[in-house]
């Protein structure tokens, strides 16, 4: 898996180096490690259970290289006054988060077993942040406010004072709270933004985020099958089902919180109907066996690490040896799943995990 990550980074323009590319460096492994740490823009630290256990081992021959790397990391952070400018922790699966060494646990880590995790890592390494900080604009001048005098009628609400507010300059922003009738005069286009009312979905940041994340999960899964049209179709169907065809789907942020459960149940049902959702449901039911599509994709990925393809003679020979068949069409889903787990073991042995 580490070799596959390094190969993919190199294919996409990142000059990535790992020890698997070297048989025996002339300068020796210690000098080789220190030179690459010193001369690299970033050092990607792949954190796994095996790596962490070697790091914790105090004596013995196993883990000497890992412990030496740890000393280099700690020394570099010490030399930078406790700052970590270029050590980037990476994991294969969220369950490995606990194996990130303490020296680098305070910085952002990346789960490259997901598309978004790999994309974020790639953006980091190639200095392509997803969000660019805009330049600071010019200060908008405001007129001085007149002096305020005490007026009993104004203080006790017997008479509403007139309201007058002027904005000058381009893209001026005015924020205010007014009681009573308000007349707005403008020479150009006027855009009024209204914050969600208390008790609306949009006023609850956690609830709003939960709904947005569900939309994104569905969109990502649909995009794998239907391409870039997946998102517009998803939102179109949502607007149809909630009878808001002539409005933006974001109108739901103004809906009462009482409607949130119905929206969440709807989105969860949609995700459950995706390939990923059906796999999750199968595991939840206790079968632990994903769908055929997932098994074929995983098998292809694992065979690539071993330098093989689904149609390779070695694969057919192994299928006949283990299951008495020479073609995948005669494998039951259970046997196909066992075959994939066997390949995972072979790949782990290949990379030394």
C-alpha cells in the first residue's frame, strides 16, 4: 500500500522517494535517511500498528530503523522551536489514527484510503489549497454619527425614531437591526442577506453540517457511476421530492428544525441505495461480505500490487487450487470474499507489514 501510494504520487508529478526504491544506498541507510529528510520539502510518515509498535520497542534488533527515524523527526522539530513544518502523518483507514506518534500528532493527518483524504494530501504536497485566502480590500468609509441626546419618548418606546443609514463605495456591507417600517433607496442593485431565524435548520451549525455531509456522501458515490452530472441530478430529485422545484435547495436552511429529521431520513435512505450504502448495510446485517462490485474492484487493486491481473494464468491456477474453479463466474460471493482476504494477506507480506 505504501509502494502504491508512492507510485501514484510520482505518476502525478510529485518526486516521491521511499526505501523500497533502493536496494542498498552507497552512503548507508542512516546517511540516506538523514539526507532525504534534510533535502525534502515534505516527509510523509505512514502510521500503522506495526510502525507504532516498532517505535515503542526500546530494545532488540526489530524496529531500529523506525526508532532512528523517530529521533530524526524529534530533532528536526526541536531545531524548529517545536514547530512541524514538513512532517505529514498519513494513515490507511481511520482505525489507524491512534498509531500516529505523539511528536507529530498535533498537526493535520490524511486518511489516503478515501478519495477526499488523498486529494487533500496531494493538494498539501503540491501547494494547491482548496480555499484561497482573498487579498484584503479597501476600508469602506462611513459617515460620522451625530451626537445622541436623552429623549424620554425614545427611551421608553412611545415613539419609534426614524432610521437613516448611508453606504458609500463598491460592495459595501450594511448590518443592522431595525424595528418598524424600513424604506430602502439605492442607485444600483441591492442584495439583502437575511440570517436564518432562531429555531431554523440553518441557525443550528451542527445540524446544517450533518445535512451537507450527507449530500456530499451521496454525491461522491453517485459521481463514481454517473460522472459530473451526479450532483445536479441529486439536487433536482431532492427539490422535486420536497416540492421546491422553483427555489434553490438551500431554502431548507430557513425551514424549522422540526423538518430536519425528515430530510436526514430521506438522505440516509438515498445513501443506503448506493453501492457503498448497500455494502455498509450488508456488513451491518452481520454478513460481513460486501457486494460483488466492491470485491472485484478490491481484487483488481490487490493484484496490481502483486504484478498480476484478473486474467493472469497464476490467478486461474490459484482459483483452481483453492476453490476447484478456473473462472470468477463460478465463485460464490463467499468464496470470492475469502479470495480477496487471502490477497490482502499476500500484499501485507510483500510490503513487510
